[in-house]
C-alpha cells in the first residue's frame, strides 16, 4: 500500500470494517448479556435496543469520509455500552465487565478475528489524513 490513499480506497476499507463489525456485534452483545445475567441483572430488555443503536451509529460513522470520522469505531461501541450500563442502573458491573474484556479497548475485545481489519482501517485512516494534509486546497472559482 502506498503512503497516499484515495478517498475511494478509504471508503472501501471502512466498508469492509463495517461489515466485519456488524457481523461480530451479535455474539459480543450475547456475551455481554450473559455476563450481566451472571452478575444478577434481570431486566436487560434495553440491550437489544442498544445493539441496534450501535449498529446504526457505526454505519453512520464508517460511511463518512476519513476527516469526518472523529471517533474510532471501537470507542463508539465502548461509549454506547458504558452509557447504556449507566442509564439502566448497571454501573456496579462496569469494573467486572472491564476485567472480563467486555468494555472494548480494541476490536479484538469484540472478536479476535477483527484485529487485522481494525489495523488495516487504522493505517488507512492515518494515510488518508496525511494525504488530506498534503493535498493542495481546491482553487476558488
């Protein structure tokens, strides 16, 4: 891969990452739910809505150009999960979920197979951002 990356190439890598994330989210949320049940939480109806919201927000995020992707996808997932836990009175479980890797710090915390595509997306974003800084601004008409 060259140092520069076009917006089309970045869009393709983002789309691939999105598909992989959307495939990995249901098992991740199932593990999260199982852990919360294990910790005694019984009213977890909100988790299905949270999963749907996370999917929607990831689609919105990863379909934007690189310069408009202000939050990393895994950060978005973590933020939404933490907010969901807090909003639904599950704050006491946060340290346990953190220790068990259910508050993702990287894509491999969601699914180990996401590591390579997460890395490829990160490299592509860095290269695209570098290309944007180096491109001359468009001439005013």
